[in-house]
């Protein structure tokens, strides 16, 4: 249980707004649900979501145990780029969620991998994230490493933590970038205005993105991107912040759907890492998905 005492400077705020501000792990929507379910109390009593907090109010927050999600193996086709007894590397399609959550109980990469690998997956990621060493956003395609045993999981996680895994992405962005190469070094954290989004914020976590121009079009630029850090939505947030949002990313830009696609033109093209057991250098690549290639062909022919 968490407890907060309202300060003079915060009085008059709505209860749900205040909760989302003081606890970065709770969105305003989540706060509203917790208030309705009486998991958030003011001076020991239930209050409305719109309650205006007062100086010295004592607010308690009780986060209920997450509902157990029953994992099931599902025979979903996978594009396997590499596989041995220790790891499997998948070319994840755009639109596929990596692991189950309350809103996506099945049809995920984990469900598909359970079907393929049966019991040979690392358990370190927890019950709903077996073998998952790192992740990609739902609408980002490309290479993803899954560990088949705990030793491989630990070793791969160490490489990622120590920035020893080179991740190369391809992105199509709006606008024509003048510089051939650039580095974006700006901290990323939860947005102060929309708790569901990430943003460049003063007190965020260190985030470094390297970008290189592959090709310029009339109103767009094709970029090769390497990231030193792996913050949530890092590439999308950084590129949007400097004025070059990823095409199709409507979370971090207000642009129209000019190519009729759902999801962003962002693809995890290549991975360079050491095999977690043999220490052999591995380089893997996944081709751009068809929808991405079609867009580039249209731009080439304009």
C-alpha cells in the first residue's frame, strides 16, 4: 500500500489527475478505475473521480494483484531467421503483440513461440514473458531474440544491458533531414501531459539514438538508426521531438494517413551480438516487409 499526504500547493486538483501526477506507474485512466473499485481512498473513504483534493488529505493506494493470464500455445506461423538449442530469433510482423496482457490475451508472439518450442523456453521473463529478452512495439516489425533456457537469457540480458548488442533499424520519416548523420541524446520518460505516452523530459532516463540518411525524397527521408539505449518508444519519441516523426506513427504525430497504413514504417532490420553460450559473433538481417517496400517504390516512382 502507498500513502500520500496532499500538500498545500496541490490542493484543488482532481483526485484522478493528482494520482497520475504523483505515481508514474499509474495513468489517469488506471487511477479512475482504481478509484471506482475503492482501491484509492481519501482519509479512509471512497471519493468520486472528480473529488477536489484538500490540504493534508491522506490518500492511500492499494494496487490489486494482476489477474492471471492463462497462456496457451497457438499454432501461429513464425518467420524464424535463426534457431539453435539456446536461442531463437524471429522476424516479428507489424501488428503482432510480443507478450500477452489483459487487452491481448492471445495471438501474441509468446503464444506462437510456446507452440513451436514447447517447454524449452527460459522462465526468467516470468509466466507471461517466457524467453523474452527484449521487445518491439506492436506496430514495429523486425528481429527479436528469444532465449530457450535461463543461462542464455541471463547472458543475452547482460549483453543488452552493457550495450553490446547492436540493433539497426530502418525508418521512413516525414520531412527532409539536412544532416547526413546525427546523434540524438535526450532523456526520455513518461509524458507530463499524457501518461500513456513517453516524451523527452528533463528528469527522464538517458536515451541515445544515432541516425544516418539512406535516401532523401521530396517530403520524406529514409533513415538507418542505431540505438545505444532501449527506452520505451525511444526511436519514435526522439524522431518526433526533432520534427521528423515516423510515417504511420499517429501516437507521436498528428499527420494524416498518407499511405493508408496502420502502424509505423519502422523495422528492426539487423542484429549483431555474441552467441550467449558459444560466444560466436552473429549477424542477422530481416528484409523490409512488403508494405514498407511498396511505399518506397511509390516514392521512387514519383
